[in-house]
C-alpha cells in the first residue's frame, strides 16, 4: 500500500483526507486527494483493503484513481471550506460533500499486483467545482 505517484513513483503530498476507516487488521479504506510536485499533477484516489474477501475470490486490495489537473488541485486548496482538510474524521458539510461526490466520480480501477500495477494508462479524469460554497468532485466531460 502506498500513495506514490502513478507516473514517476515518487512521494505525493496529501492535499485532502476525504474519509478513512482503519487501518484495522481486516479493514482499511480511504479516499484522498494527492498531488505529485514532480509531475505537477493531482489525483483523487480511493483505496480499499477488505481482509474478509474469500481466498482467491477477489483481490483484497483495490485502488481506484482519477487524475486531477494542477488547476483543480489549486482550486480545491483554496475552496475547500474546512480548516482541517487533512482530518479524514471530520464530519463537516465540506468533508461530507467531498466524500459523497467522490463516490459518484468515475475513477479507474488499478491492479495492485502484476505488471500493470500503478499504470496510469486509460485513467479517468476528475474535476473540482464549487457549488453552494463547497468544493465537490465531478467526472470530467469526455
Ligand atoms: Zn509523479
Ligand atoms: Zn471538515
């Protein structure tokens, strides 16, 4: 498990901790906005580890990602209407809006294992917009 950049493999900055459960021994999932200063590109990432998945039935680790432009990350930094953007336990209206809209935003499922692991090929793109004073995520128009 890592939040490294899909393009360069380098460390990414955590911009917003949208929501997180765990880590527990059998469960850990989170939604985060990450930014790679080296590649100058952001990412909306949803990670899920489910230790209760039956053996061989399904990959217990799943990672979904959508690319975010630098402009959208900058907009998110300024428009995120919560003083604690990294506090994934925060239940304020801004954190709730970010989470609820992130769920409906198209993301690409990455394979956590195998040769295509962490490949950005064919990745979806998300955008940020402000509605009613709160920042939210959208799937980018094709
Ligand atoms: Zn990078
Ligand atoms: Zn908040």
